């Protein structure tokens, strides 16, 4: 059993939102008093129809945007009060992103695309490329290292994007409609990979409008009209 020295505080939740609201200019209430706790090691879906506030949530959890009010803690760090550069550092260290349309750099091979995920760590090019190759092996693309995006299938591109997201070993992987641009078989491979990464310790949060994908995950946080309607704490959905 893992022991915790008496002086060590218990591991903070990876995500902790308290009474978070987001109101866009023009008075759109995109998030209304959202509470959410995601513990280390979880695999969950944030699910809801278009316009329910999922992208806004992704931006706030990923520290790409700030809430209008409420408290956001990521890996135990309170986001309010951090400068933009402190926020970038927090994000680079703790959060990996995967997007529906991959966002790979055209004309650069898979290794360089993944190595870019380490640009903010201070690691030299050789080390970045070595770690990138290892990350590509983890997503089973060891045979595609020197392929550029236009030489890869959609599913392979998404696996490169996943490798880029995890190469820095973030605590949290945020995947925004990761299978939305893929055929069913490629989508299944991507979901299997996300399950595998979660099994080896990464906390994974999938943002989706797709109920089938949400239902395939151990926890669902359901959104409607900017509010969480169920699943704000893991124990609510136990059993
Ligand atoms: P989802 O990702 O579930 O489709 P969003 O978070 O994109 O939902 O949007 C939630 C609400 O906020 C919608 O009514 C949307 O029109 C509005 N919204 C999103 N982004 C902006 C913005 N930058 N400015 C104004 N309104 C926005």
C-alpha cells in the first residue's frame, strides 16, 4: 500500500471549480454557478448539447480563459491572481489538449509535431525529439515517425496529437470531441488509447455532445444551459 509521510498533504484534486460563472459580453450566461471536482486518476465525460457551455468549461479548466466569478484550482493551484505568464506555465506543466481537428503543424513530421509539446519545458531539441519518439511509441505510431500530417490518416493524426498532448506527462488530458472528425473504427482506437493512458495514471476529461461516447466512460458530468445537471462529484454517479 502507498504510504503518505505525515508531513505530506493529501494529493489535491486535479480540477476544482467552486461556484464558477462565465458571462460573455452581451450578457450571455455561458456558465451558471458550476461546481466540479475531478480527482486524480479519473476518466470522465463532460457531455451536453451544443450551446450548453462545454467549450466554455474546457477553456476555463484548461486555463485558456478566466471565469467571471468563482474559484478555479488546477492541480491545487488557485488560478485567480496568477499572471498570464504564470498561467501559461501552469498550463504547460499540468494540462495537455487534444482537439477535434488535430491542430498539427503541416509540413513537419510526427516527431517534430510531438516535440513541440515540450517547447516550454526548456528541454533541448535532441531531448525533445527523443521523448517525442517515446510518446509516439505509446500511441503505437512508432512506424510513422517521419510522416508528415498529409501522409497520415485521420486516426493517425489524432494519435500524433495525443502523443503531443502527453509528451510532457501532464496530470490532466483535455480532449475536445476527439473522435468528432473520425470514422467509427479510428474513433474506437482513439477512445481505447485514452482508456489506456488513464489506466497508466493520466486524468482524462473528454468533452463531447455524443451520448454514446459519454456512456462508455466511468463518469459523466452533464451540462444543460450552462449548469451542471448531474455528476458534479464522482460519488454521485457511483453504482
Ligand atoms: P458548447 O461548447 O456546449 O456548444 P459553448 O460554451 O460554446 O457551448 O457556448 C455556451 C453559450 O455561450 C452559447 O450560448 C454560446 O453562444 C455562448 N458563447 C460562447 N462563446 C462566446 C463568446 N466568445 N462570446 C459570446 N457568447 C459566447
